């Protein structure tokens, strides 16, 4: 078995995965290869650490339709592992590749290492309550969430091999009407500071409390799933958690968020977590660095004033 | 009139799982089971589609003997019939095994035009079974669906895929995986719950499905499952006036350089 492979339909994420690929390739004395559907990005992938780039050339603009091609190439070349960017498209493709290769697939691995001659991964289970450690077998497949690794420093003098592969793509699906989702605010996944609201905020008008606090902090506003999906007070892109966005701010401050495990799974990488909640037994306090047990309608205006 | 098969998983309710702080082992002894949340959306969608198009809906689950309790719950949500692969292998099954078993069962069920799955299960949230099943059946899959419509022998679905939405059209047979936004699952009425007891259930073992040994052995080796520990400062202000609490918090955040 040879090579550590990375794939993403998003070249920036593929570059992040090259950081992991490079680490494992060094430890296992193998090549690191990138698989891409964008010929124009091949050189960039080499500059970011790929020794070899496979360019899949097919006549579909729909990334999901390259699953068969990725699987065929992997079964021919037998890499030790294939790391796929865990975008939604990436997860769709990865599952199809795993099915074709008749192999396991770890979804959303947040940590990957080489141990005792095999690749080992960690992922969350039960909404973030537990961590499952798995040893990959055969061609090891895992999807890795965006921003788990940094993009490597580019070295434009690096050289590598570019291999073009003509592939047949799945044609059973007709994709029409692609509509970008227009973000109403900043991307909370990359925000430096976040104010998060939960169902403790009783009415939509009271979002103003959060907005005022966010303004003095220079923060963006996120929310729990209930606020986005049940109340539709904020767009779906603004909810944080297991099935929402994973965030990594230096400061996360929640008001009226109970801290159910699925929400907490999305805030764990925050540097400092602050919670305001009336219920002293709310699980959010166990996940917080600082907490105020109190009514957000009293606390937040005072806090906003104090921070001015 | 298409035949719809909806797949669901009977999972431990994570809210009842406790972690032993000494060794981080999971204590599931007091945990109840539930139909995985997203699968409730899947069942609801299958039933809504059937109500619109006159399709028939059956449900399919692969679970251990504990999944017996799930059948009434699932059937009270609308499907006409349940198929249950009752096998202890479900306990350790990964997505590789689960999809092999579901596919073998789907082939045995025979008439399937639209297979609906939840986007991921509440326990492992692997988000794999739908696309794996489609691949093994050699039919297309539309994942992350927020809206769907059956038109003749076509399914037109809107999927939400990160930074855009896509409208995708495919010929049946097809697998659809749904996001929670697709609908609001009904709360079954007493009449539906009582009616569910009379609906037929077909029970199979894996041995009835003609699978090879290696199709039923999980692929990756699970080394451990341990409680996740978060080490946080846990400085919680409970006593004092709101103003005092705020002053203490601001002082600490300033000290941390967080502001
Ligand atoms: C498979 C699955 C995936 C999920 N994924 C996500 C996810 O990605 N993100 C997510 O957020 N959720 C997710 N959830 C839902 C999650 O389990 C919780 O239901 C949700 O996070 C709760 O939102 P909340 O904290 O806003 O509401 P609640 O749990 O209702 O909490 C409200 C809190 O507000 C407090 N409160 C009330 N009034 C006041 C006041 N005046 N002042 C201060 N505090 C007050 C209450 O004490 C309470 O703690 C998921 C669930 C499942 C099953």
C-alpha cells in the first residue's frame, strides 16, 4: 500500500489536508498525493506539499459525480489512507467511495495519528458526549472537518508529478437551479468573538440585547438550533453545534443557552467560554470558563454598559 | 404509484448516558432508546409523500432485540408495514455492515422506488448509510434534502449543501436523505398508536438475507469509546447582585485579555 491521499472539491480544504497528509507521509515514508477535479489548481497543491497530483478529467461540474472515479483510482493505486474534506459534498462522495471500496469510513475525524503501524482516528459520538477511537483497516478512509488543520506555508519552488486521468462520471442526476445562499452576516465559523443566543431569549425583539452586547465586544451573533430552525430568527448558517457550525472564537459568550451536548460539540475549540443562564444546573456551566447564574434580561444590559 | 421504503435506526438516547468520571467509561444502564431524530423526519417525509401521491410506505430497521419496541412507534407514524432485521450483530455494526444488511433486505422486500433515510443517526452521526445503500443498489442518491416532490417517475429535490442550494432531478429508483428542516414530525395520536399494533411486521435474521460473513463484520477496529472531558475553569458566579456578578466577570475577562 502506498501513499497518503487527500481530496476535496474545495482546494483550500485540500491544502489544509495536505498538512495532515505531510505529517503522516513523513512518519510512514510515503508520498503524499492530492486528487482534484480542477486541473488549474494542481500546481498550487504541489506548492502546498503534494508530491503527486491526480487530476480527474470528466465532463461533469458536479463534484459528487466523481465518487466512482475516486474509488476506481484508489482501488488501482491502493493508498494507505484517503482523507476527504468533510464538507457536505465531501461526505456524500466519501460514503460512495467507501461503499465501492467495501471499506470503513470515519466521518468527521478531529484527530488523526500514526500509531503501532496503523492510522488511528478520533471522532465524536452521541452528539459529542463520547470520543470513539478507531484503527483504520485496508484503504483507510476518513473525512476531516474544514479548519481542523491549517493551510501549509506555500513553497512555489516545490516540484511534483501531475497525472491526468480521464474518467467517466455518473450521469443519472440532473442538477439545475443552483442558488448561492447569501450570508446575512459574517461567517461565524471564522469569527474572533461570538455572542450566542438560545431559547432563554424570549422574543425576537430581544435579539437587540445580543446585538448591543455584540457591538461593544466587536462580536458576531450565533445561536442554537432551536433559534434558527424552529423560530427562524436567524439564518441556519448561524446556528452552532454538531449539525451546525463548529466555531473557534477567542471568546464565546452565551445567553439563555442550556448547553445540550449537540450544541457544546460545536463550541469546544473556543478559547474562553462564558455563559449566562438562570438555571444553575444548566449543562452549559460545566462547559464554561466563566458563568453567571442570572436573568439575561438583567445581566446583559449591565454587562454591555460595563464593557462600553 | 411509487413504493417508498423508509429506513430508521433505534438508538440510545444520549441524554440518559452517564460518564463515569474515574475511567471515562460510558454507563448506558439507565438509557432508554428512541427513534433517531432525523429518521423521524424521514418517516414523516415518506408518509407526507404517500399522502400526496398515493404511494405505499413501509419502514425498515436493522436492530438488536431492543428494536422490538421501536416497531409500534414507527408504525404509529404512518407506514403500513414494518420490516425488522432482528440481529445481535446490529450492536457492533458500522455503516459498512448496516448498509450491506439494509441492501440485502431491500432486495428481499423487492418493490422499492424511493428509499428515504435520515441524514445521519443521533448516535454515531456517520452520514453514510444513505449514499452507501444507493451505491450498493447502483442507483442515484440525493443527500441533504430540504424539499422533495414526486412527479411521475421522477423525484425533484432541493438539497442544501453548505453555501448553496441545488435542485436535483433523478429518475426513480432513488435514495433520498433528509435534513431536519424538511418537515416537522407528527406526534402520533392515540388512535394511530392503537392502530399501529395491528399493522404487520416481518422479522428476519441476518442469516435469512444470504450475506457473506465478511459483509457482516465491521471494517475499522474500534479501540475505545470514552467520555469526552472538557477541562474548563468553571468559575461560576451564583451569589451577589447582578451588578457584582458582572463586575467580577469583567475583571476576569480583562485579566485574561479576552476583551
Ligand atoms: C441529532 C441532534 C443534533 C442536534 N444538533 C444541534 C446543533 O448543531 N446545535 C444546537 O444548538 N442544537 C442541536 N441540537 C438540539 C439540542 O439538543 C438542544 O435542543 C438545543 O441546543 C437547545 O437550544 P437552547 O439551549 O436554545 O434551548 P433550551 O435547551 O430550551 O435552553 C434554554 C435555556 O435558557 C435558559 N433561560 C430561560 N430564560 C432565561 C433568562 N431570562 N435568562 C437567562 N437564561 C434563561 C434556560 O434556563 C435554559 O437553560 C441537536 C439535537 C439532536 C437530537
